[in-house]
């Protein structure tokens, strides 16, 4: 039996790709081990969204430069696609380099490795296929991911994704519904639909469903109690999505809608394809929804040419929307991207200063917003138990963590219970079970 170890960096798309890769490897007769030391084959599924993320895989590979004899190293994902065969020069002990658009070919590439090929690559981006496999080995027992669309056809000036994940391609609605039904039959009650721009989904089959229709239909699959989706692109965010949330209680009341900046001037230079006003129109739809929708976002500070006034516009946007949570980043220069050619790069210290201001402001907003939940009863899906605090770990429909206490020995994992919020911090809520 051949053994493998896999480590995953980056986003949920990568995490789920790894679940599919693990399933494929198990299907080929490999067995998974918990450490790289025990493994014959070592896989890194990589992220190159920012420079720091990219460097991680090379640090890992460096550790095995001298003592990696007898092992085979494979680099998958975005760094693999971006650096291609250059990886063999930087890390000569690597034997397989494969981008996500070529995962369909993995079984074939593994055979090539086994038959003694020292350098094997899967780097073509020229595909209209998505990576579908019945063999997915899922990491979580109650929530399951389903990729509905891969790649990206936008060209944001800072972003490497269109170069690393290839053109946009959607799965048929029938295959998505079939996967959701199968998951429900095997006990999953929460589905998370994934895509770089999940709401750009377009059904390639004659049924021709748009994203809102697919979302609604997944929420109607018997046994599915919650449906989430990420990430939505503001340009393709239509009112129908909010109408679907309004009419279908299985659709979670949470939307992640990356703004990137609050300045229309910066958004234009980022080639984001929307203005601040158009973004705020989408926020207004959410705020007018029947259930209170939690809104979360991504912000980049220090994009080339971002003035103090532009930065203030981002702070004002945060104040206006009052996000429930946020990922914020310093702009990082990425290979091949249009922003490399922009003048007026912002110095590193200034980017750090702006990031600190954004993060402090967001913390204050979260304290304020979460305090509004005191006394409120929320339904939670129980994800685990924290031995140290004696609390169950629950997740609300709005994607907030609610840690709660409950008398009795019963194992609540995977169950839906109601809990009243008695304490609120910036990052989580705490309370007690009421049923
Ligand atoms: N497709 C999604 C969208 O359009 O909003 C985002 C996907 S991207 C994988 C996740 C986040 O990484 C982005 O929303 C952005 O905030 C951040 N990001 C991407 N490129 C970046 C860069 N060069 N520097 C800093 N942050 C970056
Ligand atoms: Fe990157 Fe823009 Fe595509 Fe999102 S929409 S993945 S930020 S290029």
C-alpha cells in the first residue's frame, strides 16, 4: 500500500479540491497518513493569492531538500499553475506539478509517476471541464461543500486567480442537484455552494438555470436544512438572490460580498466592474430582506494610487454597511496582473498603518453588532464540544459562532438546537440552550 500526506493552503475552494484529490488518491489504492515523515508521496495544495501565501510552500519544500530521499513531492493548485516547470528549478526534489484545471488528469499523472517518470506536469488551462468525482473524501461530518463553478472570467487588476484557475466553467444543474441529494441521503444537512464567483453560475445544460434558481432548488432537496454560498461578485449579484432567501427558509441569511474598496475611483482602477453606488444598491436589497441578513466582505488597503481620501471612503463604507465580519488585506503585487504596471505603489508602512485602522474599526463595529444579539434566541447547528470551557460550539444561520452550555450528557453534534445569547464578544456569541 502506497502512503500519501497532503497539506492544503488558502481558500475553501482549495480545501474542497483537496477533499476531491484525497478521494481520487484513495480510489487509486493509496492510503492517507497524518505526517509528511510517514508518507511516500507528499502533496502540497497551494495558494498564490498574496506573496506570503506563495512563499509558504517553498518553506515547506526547503525542509525536505536534504532529508526527503525516498519520498515523492507534488505541488498542486495555484502556485503550481503560476510557476509551472520553474518549480523543478527552485525545488529539484519535486516530481509532480499540477494546476487545478488539470485535476481530471490526476489518475493518469499518478500512473506516470509510478512508472518511474521523474518530472510530470498537468498545466493546461485550456479546458471546459470541471473536476467532478464521486470519490470525494469529506473532512466535515455535517456540512459539505459543492463546487458549482470553477475559474474566473473577470480581470481584477490585482488578482492572480484568472491566471491560476483558468476560464469560468459551470457544472450542470442536474449534477449539482444529484450531488446535493446524495449528500442528504448520507446524512449531511448543510451544503455550501462554492465558486470564485459563485453567483456568476450559468447552467450549461438546456435547463439553463441561473444562480438564484439553483440556490433555491438546492434548498428544496429533501433532508437539506441549510444552504450557504461563497463568494459572490457584486457585479453579478441580482435581486433574485435576495428574493430566494426571502422565500426559502433553508437558505442561510448570510451574504459574503467583497467590496475591496469604498472609493469608486479605486474600484475603477481595480477593474471591479461596479461603483460604490451600485455596491450600496445591493446592500440596500439585503437590508430590506424579511430576515436580517449578515453581511461580510473583503477589503484591500494600499492599492496603487489609493489616496487618503480614497481610504477614508472605505472607512465610511464600513460605517454605512456595518459588516458582521471582514477579511482585510494589504495589497500584494502578483505576477502577470495589470496593477503591476500602475504607478504610485503605496509604501509598506503606510499599507500596514491603513490595515491596522481598518481592523480596529471593524472590531468596534463587530462589538456593536454582536451586542444587539443579547437576549435573542438563535437556531444553531452544533459543530463540536469544547472540553476546556464545557461549551457546545454552534453556528447560526448568519454564520456566527454561538458557544452555549446545556445540562445533560447527550451528544449534540450535528443536531439543530435553540440557544439564547447571554454574552457577546467581537468574534463570537455565548449563551445557553433553551431546548
Ligand atoms: N472572487 C472573489 C471576488 O471577486 O471578490 C474573491 C476571490 S479572492 C480568492 C479572495 C480575496 O483575496 C479577494 O476578495 C481580495 O480581497 C483578496 N486579494 C486578491 N488578490 C489580492 C492581492 N493581490 N493583494 C491583496 N489581496 C488580494
Ligand atoms: Fe480575482 Fe476578481 Fe476573479 Fe475575484 S473576480 S477571483 S478578485 S479576478
